[in-house]
C-alpha cells in the first residue's frame, strides 16, 4: 500500500500506542495537519510551541508514557527548545516532531528555516532529520524507542516538507521492540549482595531516592524494600512521590530547601543508599561535607551519573526496578533481619530531629501565608491531586507542604528550573489523567510566562486549576536579594501585574480571588467544584521566605531555619 | 591531577552529525581535541574515530562515559600505548634551495621519509611513524625551512587482547 509521508507518520505513531499530539501548525507541516484533520487524530492545539513541548512533558510524567508534540519549522521549532532542555535535564521521554523546509532548500536560509537538529544536538538524547520518506516509519519508531529506553530523554525528529508529501510503500509492523541502541541493565548480583551486607552492618543508614525510581516504575518495589529494612527515606525534588510522603520513615526532601531532619540524617548517616538520583548541587551543598561519615552505594541506570559529583563506594549500574526487585528477592531468600537495637536508636534520633525542627511557618497575621494555601490545597484534595509547579518559591513550598503518596503526581522542572513549565505541564497531565484533579501551583511571575494557555484550557474545557501565590515579586530572587544583596531589590518588583481574575474571565475561564486567610478554604472548595478551568489568585504575604535554607556552597548541615 | 594525552578510539554509526555530537562532549567541558581522524571501517555503516585529547584521569573517565551514552556511539576504547599500535603521518612542504638541500636530503635518509613531490626548490616529504618519531623528525626539519605541514593525527589499533580494552 502506497502512503504519503504525513499518513505514515500518524500510522507509525498509532502503532507505537501514541494517541495524543500537542501541537501548533505552520507552513511546512500543513500536509501532516491535513492528515490529522482527515483521520481525526487527537490533537491539542496549544497557543505557543513552548507549551506544546511542556504539555508533552507533563503528559509523559503523569502517564509514564512518551509524550509527543508537533510544530512547524523555524520559530515553531526554536520555541520548543526550552521545553526540550527541561525534559532533557529531568530525563523525561518526549518526542518532538518539527517541520523543516523542503530538502532541496535546506541550507539556503529559506523562509522559516532553522537548523533545529544542530541547535538541539547538545540537549536531546538523540535527534534525526528524515531525508527520505522510506526512512520515515523506522525513524518515528526508533525515536519513540530511544526516548523511553534506558535513561529516558527527549528526541527530536525533523521532517522536511517534501518528505511528508512523498509517497512510499508502507507495511504495518507494530511497535518497535529494539533498536541498534538497545541498552540492557542487569544489576550485578554480587554488588547487590554486598549492599545487603552493608545494610546489615550499618547503624545509621539512609536511603535517598530520585526521579529514577519514578521513571523506572519502581515505587512499589521500593516500598516493599523499605518495609523490610526499616531505613528512613529521603527523596530529591524529582523523587517526590517515589516513596509515600506520609510514611513515618519519610524524611522529605534534602538539600538547599530540604527538611532539617533529611539534611541532618544525611550528614550523620553511616550508609547512604542512593537510587536513581544524581547528586545535584542543590541536593549536596558543599560536596566535601556531604554525607561525610557514610559509605555510599549508588544504583543508577546511567553510568555517566556515577562518580560524577560524589565518589561512591559501591556503584551499581541498573534500572531502579530491576535492582529493587532483586534486592527484595534476596531479602526474602536470606531471611534478612535488621539489627533492631541500632535501628531503634537511629530512628529515635531522627524522631528527635523531626520534633526539633519540623517544617513550619508563622501562621498568625492578617495576610495569607503561601504555605497555608498549599496546606489547604493538600487537605481539600485529600492529597490525591496531580500537582505541577512553576519555579521558585511556589515550587519549594509545594514540595515542602503538599505530601505525595503516589509517583507521577508531582510534576516540576527540577534540573532546568523552567518558569512557565507548570501550566502547560498541567494541561498535558490532565489530558493524560482526565480522572484526576490537576493543580498548577504558580507564582505571579512564572504564570505570566505561559499564560496564553488559558485559551487552550478553555478551548478544550481542560479543567486544570491554577493557584497563583501572588506576592507581587519574583519571590525567590527577591529572597536572595534580601539575604545576599543587602535588600537591594533590583528588578524583582513585578507588582505591575494584570488582574488575574479578570484575565481568566477574558479568556473564558473562571477567576477567583482571596485576600484574607479565612477566604482560602471556601475559595479552594469553590474552585474544586467547578468542572472547568479555574484561576485562583491568592494575595499572599510578600515577606515570606522559603526555609530551611542552605546557602550555596555551605554544607547541608548548616541551615538557616528562618526567622 | 596531571593532564595526560589519551588516545580514544570510537566506533560510531556512519551518519551525518555524529562527529558534531562527539566533539560536542569535549567542547562543552572546555577540553581541546589535539588530533582527530575519521574514516569508514570494513562495515560501511560504521566509522572509526580516533582522537587524542589531554585530560586528567577523572575527567577522562567522565568523557568516556559521556561518549558511550551517545546513541550513535557503538564502542569506546581507550588505547594504551603499550597495548596498541599507534601511527601518524605528516606531510611536510619544505624549501630545498641550494643552501639547505644537502641537509634536507641527509635528514630524509636518516628518518626514512619519502619524497613524494619534487620541484627545483621545493619538495613534499611524507613521514610515518609513532607520534614520537614524527615529532622528532618534524622538529629536525623545522629549522631547515618547513613552509607547510599537514598531519593526520594519531590512528591506532589495539593488539586485541580482550583484557586490555
């Protein structure tokens, strides 16, 4: 059967199980859009290409499947770059299809031509330009395979216009099972045995988990493992939800804005079992004084992450699920018992740290505290929502005060720290999980970076809720200016902002505002009962900072616990 | 740690853009590639890149892992001097005016290089050898009036003792 390139693209995607595309049309992808029109392929039209990439990313994080977006050449393609780097830094599987000028015009500075494969080479896991229609089907499938295999990441496929117009024979072949790049990770059994020995000998062990546990779909295995070994667990920002935040063994997040007890536990532990985390500088603080007394075991799928920042005692290259499954099997076979006396002492010490400095804030006053808003969002959604965040104070407070018990429910730009991520990511998450309440916790700065997506949520009645913690400042930068730059608030006052309620209404969404603490609960209740998109504008205390705080370059045991 | 020269041999897919990915790994971290040689292997779909870079030990390990991660990279091998054959070729364009002709020809004989192009007052010499050999020869010719030079950079093959790679 002879098919056009545009048809082949959609067929190959469907064979790989892709049923949703986030995109924005343009000149060189007209043939593909024509095919989308004819086949009624599910396509969500965003209002800016950056949002298409973030929405695909949010879709991937919430569903655990690959997210797909489609944009035109030139500016359409370059607008996705921030979304691509965001996904790259957090190892999120997305495939970005970009249109390209016809092959004969490539390199001639044609209208809307950009060398997008050149531009994205350092920030994609891999990218392709399809020069012949005969290569198209295979490339599409390979792109999806590469995006989701091994350490996942973004893949870009550049499609010249003449390739989507040309015809070739097409045979259905089902999803691609392997590619020439086909990493297999079997954990080293001896190393896992040694891990168990080290756990047995440890008096003060800590487990640190990262995004790799979520990407590896290993949360259930982790829970089983921890139940058995009774070791306290700290999770990085990317690891939120990998282990239940409400569990008594949970230490919350470590690092710059981590909990006192997570940072103390890491600093004093004698064994740090790290799974699927990469020792980011925001986690480790001053490297020499990170877990100074601990033997470190590092389980990671990416050999390049091991011994990159922190030198480890026992490296294990494996996906998180295989390693934990095997560990659980060994625990079962070996009738593993924990050294109870030692463990009791250690857990008691941690209990004391938790009691000494729990996450807290001053609740009194006339103004709404941003942390209170998040606590109430947690309470009123019963901890069962998918939360996306923007970047800055809103992100840290969300990570601290909303407790997550399930993986794939906290979506945040951890590595790149992309303002403007949360709202389009929430769109992607809601499309992936129509059954869930999806809330973007935003600041008044970052929401304005992709606010045009209000048109998208109204267009498709995507019932995302946006909670703006509105303090009239670029809050996190302001906090640094307050602490490190003598309160010289250079260009962080953004109190010239739109009326978000009226703005939401102008787009056709519902806008609600709270200015007093007692208005918070009724407002959230009202918003949650509205079956469509809602913008909640909370006028919060601009003086509020994120604490604890470790100054950059300081050891994580050196925390400012706030005023 | 002291920066040392390392010879790294890569088998990669023979596709456009691959070299740019490989060199990107070095460039991003501010490391220079001292020499680089790329050509197809017996399998036309696979190319071999042989490159030399100066790096300290820990950085070398990082680079090797980063290279290994690239989808187009099939294999990364570090070639140790004692466990591989390493060769470089240099073409030297040199003046052979009367004053220096005798000295040049003596050196040609001494280093066993070939004269592959000859005019009345100018010739091109080919020197093949280990990097030390080519270097020594080049340093000898330099004061005699070298006008142009082109070097292949090191190419190398391991002795294929599997324990070494």
